[in-house]
C-alpha cells in the first residue's frame, strides 16, 4: 500500500517512455542463426539463455553469455548434444523453453516436445547447481499433469510453499510441482482462464495465427500471488498461492480473479510492486503500476517480440525472439538480449 501511495504522491504522469533516456537501453549480446527465447540472470550477475528446439540444427539448448558476449553451451556441450539432431535421451536436453536462476540453482524447463510434434517421454526440469555447474537433480512431471500436446512454457519457484508453478501453452492449464513430495498436478485444465482468447494477433501489421494458451507467469512472493496470462489473449489473471491445490476446475476457478486488460504478452515478471509485461502487437515492454495503469518502458527498434524477462540489480533483461519473422530457416537472423534500467521513483522525484 505504501508503494501505491508513493506513486500517487509523485504523480503517475512522470512514468512515461520519455522519462527513460536512450542511454539506459543496452544491447547485451546477440547471436546469429539460433533463435533464443528465455533469459535469466543469477544473483552473481551470470546471464543464461535458452534456445527451443523448433527446428533441426539448433546450436544449443542452454547457453551462458560470457563477458565478451559469446554464447557458450551450458553447463557443457554433452548436455546440449541432443538438440541439433532431436535425439531423445535421458542424459541431455531435448526441447528447452525456459531457464530460471533462483538462489544458487538454474532451473531448466525441458518441454520434451521438439518441433511441436508431441511430448516424447515426459516434461522435466533439470536443476543445475550454479556453484559446481553440475546437474543436481531432474524433476519429472507426472503423467497426470501433462498431455501429449503439452508445451510446458514458463516456471516460477516459490520458496514459501516449496512448489514450482508452470504454464502450459500447448494444452491450456497450469502445472504445479511439489518439491516436498515430488508430485505434480494440473489446475485450470483447458479452462477459459488459461485458454487463448483470440486466434490471430497483429504483430506490428503482420498476422500471427498460431494459437498460444497460458504462457506468461509471474510470482509475487511478498503477497503470495501467482499471475498468469495467455499469449493469444488480453486478460491478466491472478490466484493466491494458498488457493492452489489439486482440486476441480470449478473450485479453482472460483478463486481466480481478473486483474487487468492488457496487450498480448509473452514476457511477464513481478518485482517490487510492479508487474512487467510485453505488448507483442505494439512491440512494447510495459509495466503495470499498483493503480492498474499501464506505462511504456521500452519501444521502438529495440523491441521485436520481447519474449522473456529477468531482473537483476535494478535492470530488466529481455530477449527478442522475433517469432513472427522466423520461419524454417533463421540462419541469417540475429537474436538479441537487451537490458534496460527499471523506472525509479526516487530518481524521477529529483
């Protein structure tokens, strides 16, 4: 509540795209010929990205960006060796869609659904110790928690409940993994709250006709709230973590609330009272203030399908996955990672 009052005291008009100078936006790195989607930054400032297996010949599934801007397969080449040939093996990544650094671990979400041809065995999360750079454990999602056409998309780790929350953009729904008993389950399975709301998006004048269900995911760990949003949709929903349990759609749906109408997003993250999200159609990175007003953080040429967000040291990191422009051959395309300073009430007040 204090943060909301601070915004009103300062005047929300200060928070606009013009308040951020061009110098605050920095292209951190770019890679040619490998379409990256996810980005995450560890507590030590290490930057990791992932490349999904949407076509054959993918160079890596997970990479760490060096200080010089080079993309190095992480944690080693062996774990990344299956993606180029789409080889199914228990000891390497197959179709990674998201990476999330949390505390001293990297959570690598493997859809096991290469080229959207169906889940090959079972979706899983590789947990890598960032100190040793070795796989600590592999969390396999149970058969009752996914479908053959599932594409488990994003994840958030909740230390309070000892759970991992995930979205399924292939078969609408949310997936929960309980770290306490290593069990998993689905909620809002094929429900209107997790299904796509439109069949076509207009990405800066270019039609995008792939239907993508529940995709963006954010966790407010202070107030114990999970936010979720379909990519092909305009409604931001929320549910209290206390209300998440393995029960019927009707029981869970009664606990869900609509938060706001927004643009169609991919990236979504919550930080210090602010929800950051993309507007794919307008090619924006935006943020939602406590009074539920949307403001633009980044626009222009630096935004081309802002895919995934991560926050570190008062900067937001995001990838440009350029999905609307990418076809079967991306060998000549560049895919970037950007960072931008977060809006600062104290600095703007001065």
